[in-house]
C-alpha cells in the first residue's frame, strides 16, 4: 500500500471513529507536502505501517506503555500541584503498548529530519548517542521528573521564551476562529469539568494546532476570571493508529490517563480524560514548545539527552519491563539506533517525495 492509498484508508478509518474537521484535513495535506519533517510529524499512521518492515528485530523488543508519536516537538511545560514549572512529554494521543524501541527511534528520527532542514545543527550519530545515553541512564537510575525550579535552570531558559510572555500568548487567542454551531455535549462537559468555579461565562473557539491530530475536533473555551484570561482546550481523541495499521480491535478505554499517571512525572492537575475528549489548561507556561521559538544559544546535545531521559521516565511506568529493557539494550550493537534511524528516515523521505509528486 503506497502513501496515497494508506492516507485515504487511514482517514476512512478515522471517520468511523469520530466526526472529522475536513478543512483541517485539507490543511494537513498541504503541510505534509511542505517538508519531510512536517510530513513525518503528520503521518504516525504510516510509521506504524512501515515499522514492522524495518530490520534489526526492533519490533520484538520489550513492550511498554509508550508515547508512540514521540518527536522533538512533543515536549512542553506545565504547572504541577505545587505550582512548580515542570517539563516533559506534552502529548499522549497515540499512547499504546508498543516496543520501547519505537519511541527511541521515532524521537531520534525526528531530530535527524529537523537537522536536515536547519532546525538543529546535529549529526545523526551524535543525536542518537545523546538520546540513547540519557535513556539508558534513567532506565538504570530509576528516572527523575524535570522540575524547572532550583535545578535545571538551563532547561528553564530554553523553555521560557518571548512567546511565553502573557501579552504575546493571549494575543494569539484573539485570532482564533469562532465555533460555528452547537458545542457537542461531550465537549462542553469536558471543557467545564476543569473550570476553577461553576457558572463562568465563556466563549468557545476552534483551534487549529499540531499536525498529527489535524482533522480531530479541537475546541478552546476562553473566560475572564478576576482580572485575567483563562483557557481550557478539549480535543477529540481516537484509538492509536496502531489499531489501524495492525487491523486489530481497539480497547474500549484509551491509554492517555494510564500513561501519565504511571510515568515518573510531576502530574499536571489540569489534564483530564473525559470520555473520548482530552481536556487541558492552556496558559503561557502550560503548552507545547515549538522548534522555531527555541533560543539560539541552546545546548542541543544536552536537550536531546534530557529528551532521552524523559522518554525513559515514561517507560519506567511499565516497571515489570525495566530489567528486560536493560538486557535488550546491552545486547544491541553500539550503532543500532543510528542504523534504525537511517532506515526510517529514508522511508519517510521516500513517502514524502511520493506525496509531493501526487499533489503536483
């Protein structure tokens, strides 16, 4: 099945799971043609289709509750129960029980594709080495959440930038398109379940964000509370694309809450799964970090090392697999990650060129 047929088939599967936003799907198709990195970001379904065809037997690695759609732009910040700024994986839409190697290879592949387009200045081997070193260290020492307070000041400088300034942040919300029609009852319940108090008057907008989830309904409720703005986002979730790729029946319950509660993590008290809607607080310090807003004077190897450690923090939630992961890592050749990344990156580029040709 080529990328065109795979995309058509996947989107038909999506339409059986949820009500699609067709205009967002059209935008997704456009952005997929713009760059290999954007194409990679938007096509986790294709990744899951191609993964078993890759060599090195990595698809038979120990299985964990994994992120699935992990990449270098799937990291962000939030405030924990104590009001501390925390950093880590930001999105678990594709969470599923998968070989631990999928998250490592996908994270490293994203770094390589981003570097090819000038977003990073790293070579494949050093990027893979940094990620794998961080991952292995955390698997061995039991991991540790990233709290950006008295420690991790270098990471706080990367995470807190001009666009996190409240004036800039809330100005962007003024340009969101208004929702036409009635709010789906389940979405309304999801949005209101995390309000700080009942009875708040609010306006609901459509939000167009991300790449992989374009086509899912995404709504933002904005209200004024005691002199300042607050916002909650509700996004419709689907089962992981794993179930489309393998043609297996999806479980009745999504894994989103299971993965964030089991991981070595400072939980975000304003993230909750309400039926098939994931709802979260949006604020200047509670959102995803994009590559184009990272400061120029950043230590990229240190950042990828931290991403490797955070990946292990997630996998450590599957405690019964830690010994097997360590054993599996010890049995790999030193260049196993770079070799797998080379294969998957080439497969992504090939599909991207086919996608571009089909749209020409």
